[in-house]
């Protein structure tokens, strides 16, 4: 059987650019080279696309100034299916069988890249355009969860325009409906960027201003007291859910630093839950995945109350982290699926979906 060509796209115009580099490094190193030829396509923080042939140590390699970089792009024109590369001796097209976007957050995990691949007719790992877009926007996700009857924290959303028109009445409504402390998040971000917990009005005002630095819509949520449990879901129609893990943040909540910088966060790769709780979470994770129309993969994150009786869906990550410390691949590894097998399965799922 001839080898398939896969283009791994990394970096991107996103506050999670650096996390993407760490994730992509692992993905690239895990793609079995006896089955696939791998092309590395990097997008700089300001949105330039390059084909890159340097070391896969992306975080430390200053990849964008590497001598191998040549401009490259994927055109929506299906007659030019593949990567269009602007080599010194002319424009070439490299045929590819699949794109693996290892991009987190805006301009990559949010349906934009998926939409481009749909136009181009190129199979793309992970969720399609619409499910990526819906899962990226926490206000849209929450609306769909309410509609599907999936339990979650009480929430409110507000746009910058509406907030600026009537901030005081919105703050009062938030206090009455949600009660302090209130979690404030940009509707469309990730890695806890712009997320804060506000204990009073003054902190709430500040938190909302911080969240608006990341976009025009902000979500406020009632604070859930409980444990943070993550579920890894894999598949198009037939779904596999790995045994859930637990995140025990060292800081007040699972913020950016406790995710990537300090090492205070503890992980229980198999969360201490009863068999019944595990089944309930797996079933809620599948229901969430289906309600949002996900395919390929997603990590569905929950809170479980300390008494174990209540479960709340928190958010869906359609391109979960693949860094050295990321839970999605670890949960499957723990379930007996090594990293390279997982990555191959994701590629094959993308190709299968496009047929
Ligand atoms: N409603 C909530 N109640 C309690 N903690 C929350 C709530 N929402 C978010 N958090 C905390 O903030 C972290 C980041 O929020 P999350 O919604 O997961 O955003 P992100 O997409 O940035 O990861 C969560 O992992 C959790 O620690
Ligand atoms: Mg999260």
C-alpha cells in the first residue's frame, strides 16, 4: 500500500499559538512514517503560512526564520487540491490526503480552518466546520446544552455593545441570577486565557473588561464547587470514550499558569469515581458530542460535585492539547491506545468522513 501524505498545520493567529507548537511537536513525532509522509505547515502569529522542513522541536527552533521556510498555502480551488508551495524555482502543488490542524483557539479550532478544508475538498482531522464553530463559542455551546437537556452551570452572555450600553443593570442581573463568586470568560478563547473568578462587583467589572480584550462576547457563569473531570471522545459515528481523568489544580482554578507554567496541578489519569459515575459521565460526554455534531475527536470537560451526585458539562475542546502533559492522548494511552495509534486513527477517521 502506498503511503498517504499528511500536512500538519501548526502555530496560528491565536493566543494559544505557543501551546500549538508544543502540541504539534508531539503529533508530528507520533505519526508513523512507514504509513504516512508528513509535511509541516506553520502559520506565524501574524498569519503568514510557510512550508517548513526544519527540526520538529518547534518551541525552541525559531521555526519561522529557518532557511527551509517557503511560502505555502491551501487554496480553496479543488483543481489545485493540496499544498501550493512557492518554491524559488516556481509554484508547485504537493498532493495531500489529509490535513491535521494542530491549532488551538481562534483561527484554527473555531471552524475557520475546517471551512477552508471543506471548500478545498481535503479531509481534515477532527470536527467539521459547524461543530468546531459551535464548540468554540461558549455561549453557543451553552445554548445547545440547555436545548439538549445536558446539565451545566447557570450562565449569561453579553456583547461589548450591550454591556457598554447598560453595564450597571447587567451587573445587577448577574449578581441576582448567578450569585458571587462569578466566573467570567471570553466566549471564544481557550487555555484559560482571559478567564477570571470575581468575588464582588469591583472584581466583576475588571474581569469583564479583561475578557472583552479577547473578543466582543463574554460569558458569565455561576461558580461550580466540585472536581474537574475530563472525558476523551474519539470517533465519527461509533464513539469511544476513554476512562475519565481528574485535574486537581494547585491554584484557585485551572488557569493558564497551572495548565502550562507551574507544576502545582495534579493529575489523576483515572479519576476516583464509582463505576456508575464513570458510566454517567461517558454517556453525558457522548450526548454532548452528538448534540454539537462533533466527529473525529473532542475532549468534553465536566465538574462533578464533591458529593458525586451532580455533574455539569463545562466545555468542549475540539482540538484538545497534544502537549507532553495533555490529557486527551494520555487518557487513550492509559486505555491501551499508544500515541501513534491514536494519531493514525484520527487521520483515518478524517479520510473516512470525507468519503
Ligand atoms: N462555572 C465554573 N465554575 C467553577 N470553575 C470554573 C467554571 N468555569 C470555568 N472554571 C474554571 O476555569 C477554568 C477555565 O475555564 P474553561 O471554561 O475551561 O475555559 P478554557 O476554554 O479557557 O479552558 C476551568 O478549567 C475551571 O478551573
Ligand atoms: Mg477548559
